[in-house]
C-alpha cells in the first residue's frame, strides 16, 4: 500500500493549480489518517485483550468520520498499543524522532485547526492554498514515515497486516479496485454492516458500498449490554446540544418527497404551545417512515430549531403484547398497553426497572414517573415521546375515547407527544395528514428503487407507463416498493406483476408474497423462520443470532431473506433490532411447519427451546449487570453527570464529577468501581485506578465485577501475582473458571511478548498454553458468554503458538552462536 500512496503523491505533484492540488492532497491525508485508525482497530482486535480498552464510543463515531476524529482516536489507543504490542508503536506521533522534526500529532492539530478555520467555515485564498499545499505534502510524507510499520501489505488482491505485526488477514476493505479509498460512512442495519466510500482519484472518485463481516472492527463486542438510550450531540442554530434517545434508524435509504410534511413536522417541533402532533393516514402511505426520517435528520443536525430542544426522546411502538418470565402475554385493555410507553421512558433512568414499576398502572404510574422527572431536574418540556401505530391499541369507540384521555394525561404531565395512527385519534393535536405521493414523486421513487434492485422492466418503462402504475397502486410508497422488489425477483413485466399480485385481496396478496418468498429461500433460511415461530422470548438481534448460529446460517443471510418479505414488523436501532411476526405470516409458517416429518418438528422445537433458555440466561446476566453496575453506581446527581460526561468522551469533566460524587456517596462500592473503570480505560492513571478499585473491593468484597477490574488493572501494571489473586477471588464469587483461566493466560502472553530474557518468555508462554487448554476443557455451556470466551481462547492459542515458535527459534539461534 505504501507504493499506492506514493503514486498518489506523485500525481498530486503534477497538479499545477495550488487549490486543486491542495484539495487532492487533503483527500490523500484523510485517507492515510483513516487507514491508521482502521489498522489500529484491526491490531487491537487481533493482538490485544480488547475488553481492556473501551472502543465502543470511538467505533460509533468513526462510522461518520470527520477530519479531527483520527487524532483523538490515535491519542487514546497508541499508549494502549505501546503497552501490549510494541513499546515503540508509531514512534514520532507524540515525540520528535530522527525522521520527524515535529511530533506528528502537533502537525495534525495545526492542520485540523486550519481545515476548520479556512475550507470548513471560512474562505480559502490563493496564498493560503499555496502555503498549505506545501505543508500538507510535508505532513503526508511524515505520516508515511511514522505509519510505516502499520501500513497493510497488498498482495494478490488481499490485505495483510505487516510482518512485524504477525501478517494476519486484514478484514476491512480500505482498497477498492487497486486504489486507496476514503471512508464516507459505515452503516449498520439490523446488525448487518456496510462500508461506503470513494476511491482516491481526481478523474473519477467512484463511490462504492461493500458488506463487512459480522465480526468487523466496528462491531466490537464486550460483556457490557447495549444501552437502550444513546447520547447524541447535534448543532442547532450554531449551538451545541446533547440529548439521549432510543430512536430507530431510517426505514429506508431511498426517501422521496414529503417535503411539505417534513416542514410541518419540524414546524411543530418549534411550536412551544402545542403538546400533541398527530401524523395520520391509511396504511402503506409511510407515516412511520416520515417520522423516523425527520428524527434521523434531527440527529444529523439538519434542522435549526428556535425553541429549547428535548433532553430525552423516547420512541415506543404500540403493541398489545409484552414478554414476561411467563412468555408472551397479551394486554387486556388500553391502559395496560399504554403503561408500557411510560415504562419505556423510565428505562432511561432505571436500565432494569424495579418490580414496583409493574405494580402500578394508569394515573398512579404517570404520577410516579413525574416524580422521577422532578428528582432529575427535568420538566415536561424536556421530554419528547413518539408513540407509533397507536391504532392497534383501541378498536371500539369506548377504547378510542379511553386512549385519547390517556394521551391528554401523559402530554400534560410527562412530555410532548408525536403520535402516528391510521385514524384521527380522540385528541386535540396538530394534524399532519399523510396521503399518496405526487405522480412525479412516485416515478422518482420507482426509478430509484429499480436502480437499487435492478428491476429492468421499471428502468425501461416510459414516464406515462409509470404514471399509470403509480395511480393503480394508489400512490402508496409501500406498494410501489413491493412492486419493484417483486419484479426484480421474478423478472415479470409490470402488467403481469400487477395482474397477478396487486389485484388480489390484501390477505391473498400476502399469502402470494409469502409463497413467492418461501420458494426463493434456501433450507437454512426456512428453518430459522420455523424455529423463531416457536420462540417465546423477544425476537431481537440476540435471539435471532442464536437461532442462526445453531443452524449454521450467517446472520446477514437471514437478514436478506427478511428484508425482501413482509413477514414481520422490524424496529431497527442499527446495532440492534426487534421483529414481530405479522399474524398471517405466522399462520403461513405454521402451515409449512405442519408439513414436516415428526423428527424434524422435534428438532426445530428443541432449537427454539435452546434459544429461549439462552435468552433467559442472558436476561438474567444483563439485569444483574445493570442493577449492580449502573443503577447502584449512579445514585446521586454528580454520579449521573459523570456518566453523561463519560458518554460524551469529556474525560476531564467526568473525572471531576466522579470525585465530587464519591465525596457525596463515599461508601458506594459500585461508584468506586465505575470510576476505576473510567481511569483504567480512558486515561493512563493506572495507579489511581488501582486505588479506587481497591476501595471498591474493600467496601464490598462480594462485588465480583470490581474484583475482575482490579485483577485487570494489576495485570496492566505487570503484577501478575496480584492479578491472579483477585481473579481467583472473582472465581470464588461466581465468575466461570474458563473466563478466569483465560484472563491468567492473556496476562502471561503479553508479559512474555515484552520479556527480554528468552528463557523466561518461553516459560511464560508454556504456562499460557496450560491455562488456555484448561480454560477450553472447562467451558461452561450454560454461561451466556461462553461463545465469546471460546473465540478468545482459540485466538490466544494461535497467538501463543506463533510466539512460542518465534522464541524457541531465537533460543536455538543464540545457542548456535555460542557454539
């Protein structure tokens, strides 16, 4: 890859115009900086105990990379990599050396400041362009010197880590058609990852999209469950705002029209006097799509609002079912169903809701929630609720009236509300009617969808033909999309598709689409659906992934079969998602299941039981994690502030808030442990981390998580004996033996890597192998994280074997030299 970048630099040198040359050099530098971050992530994933560094925030932000972000990431990860990989890792980043006169990070800070001041938000004149063209060229040359040992090797259309780093396979596609690239975004939908980018070229900067493997560097796993609410930072009217939300991602990347409706909805956001907004219209017109489009544009800072913005945005899909320890249960009445939207909001404050929240309902529950808001200094203007598909909650006139009363109570006391429904709800609200698209919008939508799904009959059709089609399908975006997808799969003509499919009744149409989709599925995809209809736990990314794993199917392959059908309602949060089967589709699957031999039925039911058992174990683990490490730790307002600052990666203020919180709550073991974890993961203050971790253990000797954290801190400080002591105590308190043996092995492996005495290094690696073998033999299949433990064991077995061969070879050479 070095030669590829050198050729790009040579080409830049031939550009005569300073501004054009600077633009191209900026793209080259952007590409190199992104390369350095991606390579660092790859190294962390393959060569370090990645659960000892918190990369979730960085990987999330890098999904939409900006020029200053690589500096922040490298500043954080280089000290970690110097500890675990090479003490001279990227020498020249923080310090001057023989090849770099000024530390590279200082040069890049100056470059980012110039980028923000001139091209980003100011004016770039010819003298500045000439000056920074030379400076940027020098920075790129210094990057190539400092990054020399981490730039991947490109051989036979495949990327590898450099030999010094083990020459392992490099899984992130940072080359496209033999050219370097710039990453524009990394998108995840339902747990399936795609990387979007452009090639580095002045003539044709081709755009491309490529699927990423399931275990890519952006989907870094940890024992930490996915939080329901995410912190987002936006800019509105040139002011910075932060808010928490659980907003799903867009339902489609191909959004067409609705400009007036978006403006109306944004206008309501700015109307302080209106408490309710009702988005209503017939099914298939795109009510949910519209609301999620606005909310996602809001997250992307595409709106400027005059009024104060909400602090918490809580999205809730109306359902008449919920999952309990007794399985799937149905609500009886409107009030219990609506209670769930209040509880969904309360899960921001209590990741695991105490039992007391399920013992009250209606106005009592609302009043209880209001009390929590007041305790946290929040008013009804700080909360925005989105209640989707509320028509499902009430069918009789009495229920509709009861639902309207509940809306009024919640809107008056808890927060402003956006409601989507197929009917005009019984409430005074700002109405936004969603009707059919215009003919021109329908044509553009069909053309864009046809290009995406390669539906040739649509691509070849004339405008008059597409106008007729849009009117036949009532200008409903959902039907237009279904038509295009159907044509792309069957290669039928437009008239044949409409004749055979869309003149059927709704039920016949769905049955036909199910039959068509079923025929196109492979056996494993079918079996996953037949397992899932017998699963009683919530159908989320964990349970679905578990079913796929048991059947040997890639999760992404199941996703592709789901996306092309109308089997289920999917609520997609990006890294996580949930599905709920439509009644007709579930009936269809049961019919298919009934055709199987008895032996096959028993096998699939057994797999479904396994999924439920794993879900129950996972739910228990996550509840314990959240109740022990979150709810208990963040009891006072300063601790909550510390948590928010840490989520924003504002470590200085987070530390200050933690220190004040500990003064307020000095006997809180969980709080001390969380502070130690922050210092351990986000700073180099390991001795301070150890002190707070020791205090956490002394306050609560049964705090298993604090014992593990203290062990890891001691391992980081190269005190293996002390680390083993606390890992053994963690095992006594309930951590699985395989996990503890793995941690001992990892500590010895990294100690051996940095050992100068070959004999000592070999002894450490042999001990590492012993612990890994013991960990593998004693894996507890009932442990919810045994898959991750087993993957790590295999990973370190490979690393240890390779390193042991290297040290033994070195020992042999030394003995031969003595002879």
